[in-house]
C-alpha cells in the first residue's frame, strides 16, 4: 500500500511493507505435527535432519510405499520433509 504525504507538492509516495510474522522453529513445528504423522501406517519415527543444507522434518518409515508417499506432505509449515527408510525399530536390550 502507498500513501501520499499531505502538503507535499511533489506527492512523494512512501511504500508500506506489512510486517511478516516470525517463522516458528522447526522443533515447534515437529512437535505440533508428530502425533498425526506417527498415525500413518508404516511410519516408525519423526525427527529433524538436513536436506540440501536446510533443516527438514525427517519421517522414518519401515518401507517406502505409495500410501506413505501420499500421506506425508512435501513440506509442513514451510519446512521440507524427507522420508527415510529405516526398517523395523526395536528397543535395545
């Protein structure tokens, strides 16, 4: 949006740029979406990693399938996701 300065014979325009809200941290985004992602059949974990030098939400799966690909979005709240095949996850003894 531009405004005209009253009383200025040259009608100088000043552009106003709306302030953007701060981007949430990837930890907060992961925390908000983790429970829903873990409900996807075949997903065994959710973490934070790097993809192309940028932070991403890593979704760990037993095997990669079309239903998993369809259920995991390409990005969540501006952060890219990466699907990583890890197989079965078992607790160590």
